[in-house]
C-alpha cells in the first residue's frame, strides 16, 4: 500500500500548491506585465496548432460521419452532428489535451531549469515573491487563454467540416450554418466552453508544481517536463466530473 500513501501525498501537495495559487492570485501586488507576457506565450503561440488541428479534425469527422449517415438517408443531419459534437465535447477536450502537451511540458521545463540554475533563488534574494512572479501568471494565463482557444478550435472544426461537405454535396454555406445550429442550445455551447477554464487551471497548476518544486538539478528539468504531461490524464478525469455537473445543471438541454 506504499503506492497509495504516495498517491495521497502527491494529491495533497498539488492541492495545497493549487490553493496557494488561488490565494496569491487574489492578493496584491498583481504582476500584470508578467501575466500578459505569459498570455501571449500560451495563447498566441498555441493558436496555429489549435486552428490547424480543429480544421483537420472537422474535415475528417465529416468524411466519417457522411459514410455512416448515408446508409440511413440522413445526410441532412451532417452539419448538426458536426456542430454538436465539436461544441459539446470534442473541441474543449482536444484543445485541453493539445495545450497540456505543448504548454504544460514547457512550463514544467522552464521553471525546473530556473530552479536548477538558481534563478528562482536570485529572484527571492531581491525580495520578490517568486511564486507570485513566476507561477501565478502562468496559471492565470492558461485559465484565460484556453476558453478562447477552444472557440477557435470549434469554429475551425466547423469550417473544416463545411469545406469537406461542400466538396461532396456542394451545400450552400448559409444552409450548412442553419442546419449546424438548429439543434444547439446555449447550454451546449457556454458550459462546455467555460469548463476549459478548469482544464487550464489543471494544466498550469500541475505543470508549475513539477517545475517549481523540483530539487534534482539538471535531471529534474527532464523529469518536470515529462511529469507535466500528467495534466492530460487529470483533464480527462476532470472532464468526466464536469460533464456530470453540466447534466445536473442543465438536465433538459445538455447533450
């Protein structure tokens, strides 16, 4: 049962680390310059990956969906199926996993390298709170950027689906959009998009924890980058719990 005690110890440490992030994010002084710098790093530099992935995924999904729905004579439902699947689940989850892979490992590696090279100690020697200066802006940047990146992925997927369908059936853009949003409720759009803020908090907190608390020198840099990808697993677990919450809050309209 030693592994179980280590698991509880890890959960406790990450939980306290995350709680400190929440408390320090509400306590002045606020590092706005550092926050906007990290927001550009997390958001702008991830945008191309998100858009291209969403577009390709939308096109491929339409091809697979069409081959299935043709057998039932329900090709008119292709835009609705595409939109609902992307806005409700595929867009938020895939965007979170992509960000966890690209940004999470980067945060862990950067903070671990700063710890190994004693840059964090140098910051603290200047009477600067290294946690508020390095960790809090990165976590907040992930929380703010991920919902917007999810929107870009959703609409890129919709565009990819339209172009794929247009090549097959020459459907008009207005008709495709009309059919795509016929079955969508606000609860199918707002709640799944906002849940990605939780994904962003998980990515930022877990990745920062591994990087900021490492004590293995140069070896810890690689370990922090590798362990930070654990946020991908936590995102999937959190997704299951958040879906249950959405079903509870919107029992009649959530899909």
